[in-house]
C-alpha cells in the first residue's frame, strides 16, 4: 500500500493492460493543480469547434479520436526553472514535482498530452477557475478542473455554493466543457479534486445531450456535493450512473452539501495516511495494485462535522447562509492575508485580528462556525499549532464535551 506517487513510480502497467480507473483520475486531477508553463497551449477565446459531438477535423485512419486541441507531451513540463511557478501555490510543491517526474518515467503516462489550459482569477467576483485537457492515449480525453488552492478567495467561492447556484466557476466549467467537446470527437472523461470534483459533476450535468452521450465517466474526488434539487434535475439524471465520487475517511470538504453518509449511497471511502482534515490532500490517499485502498466508512468525526454543517444549512434560508458565510470570511479577511499559507505563516499576528472579527458571529451560528474554522485551519497547514484552534474555539464557541472529536 502506498500513495499515487509510489504507485506511479513502481507500477508500469499500460492502459492496454489495465483500463483507466479512479486512481488514474486522481492522478490527473492532482496534476491539474499546476500553473501550466507557457509552452502548454491555451484555449484561446476565439477557438471554437464544430457541432458538439461531431467528428472534428475528420477521423483518423487508425480509429483514434480526431482533435483540434493543440497539445504538448507531459515531458515538456519537465523544466526545473518552471517548478516554482507551477507548484508554488499547491500543497507540498516537492511532492507534486515528484508525481510529475514519476509520470514522465512511466510507460502508462509518458505518452499523455496536455493542452486547452485556462486559468482565471477574479477576486471581485469571488471567482477562481482553471481547467485543462489530457489526451490519455486510450482514445479518450480527460477534462480536468482544478480544485481549490490556498487562496482565501477560492475557499469563499466553495462556501458560496451554500446559498448560490451556479457560482461563477460552475458557469465557467459548463462553458469550458462545451468548447473542448467541440474540439474533440472521441469519448470524454471529466474530473477533479476538491472544488474541481464539484465543477466536473456540474459541467457534465449542464452539457448538451449529445456531449453527455460521449461522457464515459465523471470523477469527483472529495468534491463538495449538491442538494437534492440538483440531483433530481434532468441534466444530472442523464449522467448520474457515470458519476464516481470518492472521499477519504475523515472527509469534511467532500461531505459539504451531502445528505448521504452511507457508502452504499454511491461513493467510495478511501484510506488516507493524512491526519484529520489533511486526509483531503490527494497525495495522502492510499492505493494498492492500481486501485484505491478502501475503508469501511466515514470516521465518527467526519459524520459529526457533516451533520453539524449540513444540518445547519438545512435549517436556514439562502439569505441567512449568505450572511453567515460573509461573516465567516470576514474573520479570515481581517488578517489581511490572501492565502492560508500566509495566514498560517504569520498566525501570531493574524490571530488577534481573527478573534476580534469572530466576536461578530451570531450566537446561533457558533457551532457551525467552529466546525468550519477548525476544518479550514487544519487544511491550511498540518503544522498549525493547536494554540490557534483552541484559542479560536474558546473565543467563538462555548466549550462542549465532544468538540475535540471533530
């Protein structure tokens, strides 16, 4: 048993020998966190294909999919001078470089090509969106949506889903998938980690029916879920049977907006060697023989957090949720930090500002505020000292016997 890096280093089975699976999706979803260097072709604003679902540029003689998407091989990303720009804002940059190198050395991955890169960051709209497309080599295209990085704006957009749908990134994901599908004639997979998983499901559900017919798999790796109204919609209904959701045992992010806690409800619980919320980090997930190492179910802490947060959301209307989320991120914004990395690096200076702002949170919202703040603080850095969590706890929420079980 090991991580996806370990597996990629040591398992040289090709796609012809073992078809694409959920572990492969997680690998590409993780690589999509990279800020692609300038040699990776961008999806230009004016670039449009023909009728979605129609052959693009004619069919290849060997039966492979035809494409108008300019691409480069993964090995073109191996530029040491670009590593800091590519992975500097991703959790554990060195591990991400290791994953890229392992992929380029592995016959399963070394022929994969990447292109269609888009990256948009618009703080005034609380929008953070990025996507790219991978030509896998088995005749399919994998459309990958980037998850949330360490920016506070990115996390705020995640929580905006509690009172607004679509959020800007969800709208962008639908447009992106439609454009890419018009430039590719073969089967399509769609996926992402964290927010990227949510965007993948939303984009697939919003795709035209002729594009949906070409979608062979949709992968959400610990991505926030959707309410029942969305899941009951016709668009989601057409792709529901192809959605693969996976979460770690201590999932918090992936259980947001989920009212399903049992693995029988259609998702896979994966073992992770991360501690607490750091199980969310995909490079901590455990795999064996090319597949996820499955756990029996969610931990007690994950179930408690899910019930606390989702139960609270079910009790209030959109306006109340909006006010709460604005208050919550006002606490984080009071630090003047743009990223969680900055916040945790300077937490001694940030903490007094957070505590002052936290006193404005309504008493009736305090329990869920604790669940969220503890989760975000832990996600921001595994090295965050317990001092910050305990101090925020005492300032924002009255002590309760089981609060440390989260």
